[in-house]
C-alpha cells in the first residue's frame, strides 16, 4: 500500500484481512469470488477459468435474463432514448419510460404509486433514511440486509435489533419506545442467506398494537413467493398489508434498480427527501426497458413462479433427506449449511470439481459455525440440470464427509 502517513490507520486492517485469506490456504486460482462468470444465454451453465459449470447460486429467480423479449425491450429503449439519461430524476433525468415503469411496479405490487431508484441499495438507504430522524426509533431484524442497516444508521434515529423472525422479542423492544415518535420496523420478506420468510401476520399485529410502521424489503420475494410471485402479502393470502414495500429490479427482474411503493401523497414527500433519489443519476433507458418488459412477462407467466417453487421444494426435500442441513428455508433460496468457513470453502471446491457452482458464504456475512453454500433454484433451471446439481452436491458432500456414504 501507499507508504504515506495518511494510510497508516487503514493498513493494519488490510494486512490482517489478507493474512486471513492466505491462512485459509485456498487454491490459488480460487482465492475469492471476484472472478468473471460468462453465462450461456440458453442454459444455466457458465464459463469460468476455462471450465463449463452449472451455476446454482444466481439471482435470476424467474429465468428471464437473456430472454429475447427482455433483450428486445432494452434495445428498443436504447434506440429511442440513447444509453444515458441527462441528469438526476429531479433535474431533466426523467424520461417517459421511468413513469411507465413506476406505473407498472405500482400495479404489479397492488399500490397506488411507486418511485424507482438507481438500485435496491439506494431504495433502502433513501427510504429508511428519510422516514426517521433524531428522536425516532428504527427496529431491525438481526438478519436484515446491509442496505437497511446503512439507511438506519444514516438516519440519525436510535437503531435497535430484535431476534431473527421473533415477533415477541420485537414486542418487548417496542415496549421500551416513545409512542409519540416514529417507530419503524423493517424486515426482509425473504432472507437472502437463509431463504426463510418473515412472519408478516404476527409482525403486523405487534406493530399495530404499538402504533409502529412496518416496512418489508421484497428483494428476494418478488417473483419468488405468493401464488403469482407478488411477494409476502400474497404468500399470506393478502390477509395483512405492510405499510411500506421496497424491492429491487436486479434479482427476479434481470435489470438494475430499486423501487418503493405506497400512496401518491407519501411518495411525493419521499421524492423530495430521499437523498439517493435526489442526488444519483436516473436509471439508464436499457435498464428501465428491460425491467418494464420483465414485470409484464412475470404478470402474464405466473407459471415461472410456480415451477421454481415446486422445483425448489423438491430440491430442499431431497437434500435434507440425504442429511444436508437446509436450515429454515421455505423458498427458492436454499442454504447448504456446513459449519466452519473452511468446510464451506472445501465443499464449494469439491462441488466445482463435480461440475456445479455453489457459492460459499462465510463469516462475517453469516455467524461463525454457520458457513454455507447459498443455492438458488430458478425457473431457468431444467429438471435435468437440477438433478445433475443434486447428484453433484451429494457426491461432493460425501467426499467432504459432510454426510455418510
Ligand atoms: N435488499 C436485499 C435483501 C438484498 O439482498 C439486496 C441485494 N443483495 C438489496 C436489498 C440491494 O439490491 P441491489 O443489489 O439491487 O442494490
């Protein structure tokens, strides 16, 4: 690193982390996940370091990345509007396509209006940061996504955490807050590393009793849960509603961007306060075109959702019957929990030799002893691909002595 005095506080941290990486004695060519994967357009295989491997850790839940209709929509948007936007949304950056996308997001999610941000990260930081300030309290599930935590910290409000998916603990936390202030409870609808679902009805009941707002992040639930992929409210038969819903356009929807939905009056207010909305460039036309077409396809082809749901239930059942620990997963996100970081790395390496990519997630992203491969079953995976993956995951698990022969 640069030897100047300005770097002296950072350098020990960088050295320590690099030493830890070296200590794990990872294969030199596999030292990190920052390698380039070249996807095949018509399958779930990717090329990486000259190998052709089946990708089992991607985000494309409804299998639309590379879909010709989505590609054509992105191209048409570029033909009409060019590759960039002339500014931030509030200063000449809004094109009619943004408004069309916002109308579609609102319609799909069953709300009056929506606002589209340049990423899901920005949507969370902007929303949480705008809703609360000094004197207010934000209550976060222990496993909430980093963007929610960052937004909460930036807001200046008091931030407290409650135990994962534990409404009774939230109840106790809320009991200690001032009812004359804004209390905002934020949860992920589906947890990205565990694939479990937030208990919306119980959370709603606790929030109502304390007069707190309930916000859900639908990043991993849109296109994934609910009979037609509409997320957590549909999963619970539309019996209860969240006050605020946010999500991304980068997972089931194969584009970029984030969204928030709510009533028009609230969003007009938020538009003027959410800093990532005000101070970051508007979404580029290709991203907007791709997102719009993907949402329309998702609306017309709910069978994508049901197929991925059925295949992931089958995958979970076979893996757990074979002795693998899939945690509390109920969705297309299925962790294969193997214990230490070293176990996860060795297992991922053995899977790779067997022809599949299951990406390891280790500390600090998960608590010590709960390292895992994070698997996601998508609508693009064929039955044949999933069976091949099951075979490879189990062969590798036997080799690593995670399960018996
Ligand atoms: N929320 C959750 C739960 C996520 O998993 C992610 C991305 N991993 C985000 C928000 C941020 O979304 P984006 O990548 O579109 O910025």
